[in-house]
């Protein structure tokens, strides 16, 4: 790594140059945009020839450091397979990020990034499982959805911890001093929900968060609470459902011929990775942002900005109020 | 019940006049609209004084039959509590619908309607659990979402049956000859999902439906498949998430000042109960349509039309391909 001076206010960011559907063709211009527009130092990890070719194509040769990694994790690779590819841009990037105490950004497959990042960084003290958090725009601000796909089958104790991780993220990224937390369910009344949610609803009042109670599907974008807590299966379905629903609704408006398509694209952009910059993986000793696989350069740049801004949060996470849970007393 | 001649082509419908947030103030004009605009004979069940007062207010005294029921199930009542109220409009309505072999419509709380309807009608032969189905509009047609909230914690065998029930509904209501069925998950590849979905994915290829494989959250409104199968927790969250997301997206378009609000309301209406008419409860020996609690008269009328059109489907449901499942060989 060259002795380049740190470019700007934010922390330097390690970027998996081979991650995502488009690889260096989008990650490289994304890194250049993060550097040029936001003064962020980006360290690109990937096949040096491919990365340098893209850098030259965008007039950025020498502007961003490159670390060579021979191998690439295919998008269809599962987590355990990805972790076995020690020479991949993802694994080399994870190791570099850990050594440099720098945030990592990858638009690789979520499962692969989560598995590799957990192995490289390890969980923060007391954390049972990591969770993905996404900040979704509402009419009045943003709502953090957690878990958006990190842990598909959590326990109630894990859900209760996700509330803490999500609140911490809302404080750091949205600047909300005392975030309210809602538990996603199928009725606002206590006692409504599936087994997992009913059990978690019993734990959350004992946690050090401002627990609002149950919220429902229509509350996610309504700004009812600052943080919506759910399991990684439901959260991932909801996140992708929102993407699809915004698209379909705007297509219907466009078909009705009542708004100019160009202006509708502005609204559509609010719900793409170009704006929200991907999901933060919470609960590890390092900072990790997972971009959407389909990320274009603007989304990559945004993910680098978010990663750079996310403070290192190494404080232990309190255990859930049961004697038997978690390694922390 | 008076000897009134059947009004139109559809089957007569029993309507819980006290159900929903607004009670007779909306159910009575809804019943009159179903009768006047669609020739459907509606039997109103509820507090006769209240119902008759509303009938007079809408110039419909004597136009629709009324059966008195003393009690009302409060919207916050849980399923078992509702079933204990034997003199309620819901329980009296269920009993009447069974005797008359007529469809039942109620905008009461979903849990209460499901519990009471299951007790009154019983499950069809071979059905493990009932499921709620909603037809959602897409750009090119409709997609059936099942289960939209009937069974929050189903087994994989139940999910596999929901696929059959949903396909049967798509044939009956959408007129699709050979509906394709997708399993809602968090990745299109086989093997992606939570434990329940991974198990169900192993059962579905053996079922007598055209199984497409996994679909994701963004596929629900994209028209990828005719039927999207999921558990009642995820399905209910998705359904309400869509309602909220359409509203927020249109509000954002309105705020941007790029489309006339009146025309946007046309798009919004596609995703309200006014248009889709509520959810059908599948798997019982009778026909039951559960309206949204907030239903206004137009939604009630639409629910009556859907209930009247839904054919009685008493055929046994095939068991899932495992020796140990279900009462049917």
C-alpha cells in the first residue's frame, strides 16, 4: 500500500473491487467518485490488471491504491464456499480491513460477505449474531430496518439484541438521540404475532431501548418508529418488497400518463442503493457495508461514504435479560 | 328470513353487519350497493335496531333482509373469545351461512373471523390449516398472495398445501388455467431461505401444481408467478407493507408536485380493499371473505361481490407426499 495521505475527513475504506454483478466496471468509478467528490481514501482489492485498466479508462491511474487478489468469489457462491477462497478479493479485503482497522465495502453476495466478515472480524463481545441494517427514507426522515437479511432464523434473544444494534445505528447514522424501536408483527396489540415475535415481545421491555411495542407492515415506511426490528427472513422479504412495490407503483403512475417519467425517476432513486448505500452489518468488531449486487458506481460511492462515516463501535452489547443467554454476564 | 326472491346471478351472501371499525354505518350502505348495483341478495346479521335505522337512512328499508343478533365481537377480541360469544353477529352469521350454504362476509378482526369460521364450517377433507388469499394487482394482471395471515406458524406441509389452495383460487377467481406457484424466499436459488422455506421447497416439486421455485420480495407485484406462497406472518407483513408503500410512494410523488393528487388516488385505490374486496379464507367447507377492518361501504360491496362469485369448492385437498401428514391417505 502506497504511503498516500488520507484524502478527507472520513476514514479510509477497503473496497472489494470484484464484488457485485458488474465488478471493476462499476466499483472502480465508484471508488473514484468517493475519492473525488467526498475526499475518501479508498483501497481497491482485486485483480490488479482489471482494476488498473478501469482506473486508466476513468483517468484515475495512481489516484487510488490497488491491492492484488488472484481469486474472485462468484455471486452464486454460498457463505462457506466463499470463506474457503482465501485469495479472493473479498477475503483479502477482509484481512486488510481488519489489519488497517478500516471499514470494508463489498457488493458481493450477502451470504458470502456476511460469512467472510464474521470470520475476519469476529463478533463484538456479547453479540449472539450479526444483523443487517438499512436506513429507509420515509416522508419525514428515515427508518432503520434490522435485520434485513443477516440471520434468517434468529432466536427471540437475538431479536432483542437486534433492537440494541439498530438503536445504536440510528444514533450513529441518523443522529437520533433516543431512537424508538418497534417489533414487526401482524397486529399492534401485545400477544399478536408468530411464536418468535411473541417471545421477543416479552424480552424487549427489559432491554435498554425505548420500546414502542409492535408495529405492522404499513408502519415500516410511515415513520411510526425510528427502528423496526424483525428476523432476517422477514426483513429481507420486506426490503425487496419495498423495492418492487415502489417500482410497480411508479410504473402505474407512468402508465396512467399523469406524471413525467423523468421526474418519477427521482422518487424511484430514493429507494435504490444509489441513495441508501447498502446495508450495514452490525455486531462485528469492524465496520462492514454490503452493497446491492446490482450496484452501479453511484451506489458504490454512496456505500463508501456510509462506511467511512460509520464510527467504529466496539462497545460490548448487553446480554438479554435471561441467565442462560449469551457469553456476557 | 323473508321469502325474498334471489336478486341476481350471484349467490346470496350473509354479511356480518357489526363487523369492522365502522359497523352498520358502512356495512349497510355496502349491502345496499351490492344489491342495487350487482343484484346480490344480502342477509344482514346484527343489532336489528341499528341496522334498520341505517337502512332507513339510505332509503333501503325492507330492501335487504335483517337477522337480529344481540352481541357484537369487539375488534380487539381474540379468536377464542370471539367464538365464545354465541349471540354475536359473527357467530350467528356463521351459523346462518352454514345452514343456507351461503358465503359469509365479515370485516371483523381477522383472528376472530378465522376462528369462528373454522368452528362453524370446519376444514375441507385433508386440509391441515386454512389460509387467507388476496389477489394483488400487478402491471399485467393479478398475483394471489397466500397465506396473508391465516396461520402465523405453519409447518412445511401446510405451506405445500397453501400452494394447492392458492392455485385453486387463482383458477376460480382469476381464471388462470394452469397457475404458476412461487415460494417466497430470500434468494431465487434452491436452498436459500429460512428452515421452513427450505423444507417446503423440498415438498413442492412433488405437489400437483406448476412449481416455479423460489421468488423474492420484489417478485410479489412483478407478475413473476400467479401465486406467491408464504407463511401467514410474512404474508400479512407483506400485504400491509404493500399498502403502506403504495401510500408513501404516492405521497412522495404528490409532494414533488409532479402529478395531480386526484389522479394519484386512482392508483392508490388499486391497493385498497375497495378494489380487491378483502381476503378469502381458503380450505373450509364454506366460502368466507374477510374484509379489512377499516372497510368503507365500497369495500364491503366489493367483498360481497367476490364472496358471491367464489364457487363452493368442496373437493378434498390432496395430502402432502409424506406418509405421516394429514388425515387423508
